[in-house]
C-alpha cells in the first residue's frame, strides 16, 4: 500500500490534498504534518513512498525539508508545492533532487498525474532493486579459500574507482563473475554492464559490434546502428576473451581508451563515450605480444589492475561450498527436491582433476542430481561423474 505524507502549514490546503488523495485510491495511506519539523520527524520514523511538501513554511521551509529528507531517506520521492512567487524556487528544488512540483491552488488532474507518475517511478525502482538482487545471486563468488578471499578484497578496493581491470585465468574459472562484481560495487552500477565475447564474433564484424556502423558502410548495413561502447555509456563494458580480438579492432579500442572517442564504421564523426573497460582472457598476453598478435600499448592500457582467477584445482577447499551452492540453484531451476551429497561423495569430487574448472563441476553436479539417488553417494560419483 503506497504511503504518502503531506507537509503543508495551511490547514485548508492540507485537508484538500489529503481528501483528493484518499478519494483517488483506497489503497493510498495518507499522513499529514503541519510544518517542516514535524514532517522530518515523520520521515525519520516512517517509510514513505512519496512526500508532498510546501515550500513556504514557518520553522523549516520546503527546501530545507527536501535537503534533510534526501540525507535521511534518499529513496523517498519529493513533490514540492509552490505558490505563484515560489516557482523559481520550485524549479531549483528539482535540481536538488525533487521529483516534480505542483502549483497552488492544485489542479486536480495535474496533482493526480504527478502522484501516479511518482509512485510508478518508485515501483520501478523497487522492481529494479529486486531484479538486481536476483542478478547478483547469479554472479556470486562462492568460496572462502585464500585465493578467492584475495580476489574479493581486490574487488572491494578497485570497484569504486574507474581503474581498468584485466582478469586472467583458465576457461571456466568464473572470470565473468569478477567483472559483474566490479560493476555492481561501482558508482556505475545504475548504468548498463555490456558484455562482449570477442572470441564469438567474426573478425570482420568485431569493429561494427563494438563501435557501430552507418547505413551503407558494408553490404548488410541497411541502417545506422550503435555499437557496444555507445550502449555502455556511463556504465561498464566487459571485453571477454580480448586476446582473440583482431589487431585493427585493438587499435580502435586503444583510441577509445586514450581519448574516450569512438567512430562508427563508415563514419568520420567522433562520438564521445564515458565507459569503464574491464577485460578478460585465458591467454598469456605477454606471449601474444612477443608473437605480434596483441598490441603492447593496449595491454598496458588495460592492465592497470590485474586480477588472476585460480583454477578449481588450486582451490579444492572451496568445492564443498560450490557443491552446496549448485545443488540449491539446480533444485530451484528445475523445481525438484534438493538432494544431499554424502561426505565420501564430496571427498571424491575434491580429488578429481577439474580441467574444465567451475563450469565442469556445475555440469557434473547437475548430472549427479538427475541420475543419482536421494543422497548422492560415493558410488553415484564413480558411476556418473567419471571422466
């Protein structure tokens, strides 16, 4: 049920606003405060979805209320109520963080539209937070080994900065999890994380994919198209398997990093972008540089911070936690009862040579859950998890 607070020192207007909102929807819970100080007290003690606040009030004016409310409850949406002489101030309050303003005497349609829009915005914010939590659950770094704790510490230190990060490690170790954590814990988390698998895109299309193209740039370019760098503006671009990128594309990425400028294929106009770049590879880039397949200047631009993700064989102590995590996740995904692994089954899985790393372990756990008994035994592991 949406909760709305009306802060207004004129009793007649306060009653009118409360009456209009109460009659508009029986789901609105409307509270009142006759001055700014009492309004702030209520905001401290209650969680309001929306606050309607007069600007000219004794004791504490609306601007002061707005500034205090944003500090106390940043997620609370504020709509300012302005008299004729307060319009310039009302507009300024939007720069301070107000959602909107309405004039006195309030026009019924304008008031209700503003309230509905604000509550819709609030609902979207809530839904985005829920969705983000779900996404975050899919990108957890599971484990308490020294190697994983070291990565978590590095992520916490590096994420709030705009430093470029190069993530290295074998296939299947979870390099994308590190990239997601870096983005989610950064100041850019409210903007997109755009992922590009450089190995999956043909070399002749990689430039168009990254930087976009204009109509007629090549045979199939039937209209202008923005690239991944533009899509990631203000956010993060994750260049996975960057070691597989062609040298011409590397040169353009280098320019984007140096100048924050890109150029669509077939165009001569520069486009300014504000993007944090996180890259990952399973290759030894220093060896690639020696053999002329990777630009050394690009490497040094990317590798401001290096994070090495260990193989599963180098963090076997995390396997029991990973088994538990995947068991719960697979049971949820498939709508089946969660199974238990016996101690001997877990011990045996810890002894395996996991050449496919986390990805291989997850596949094996899913196979055992489907084919094994109610409790996954050592015998089940021998039968269904053999190489």
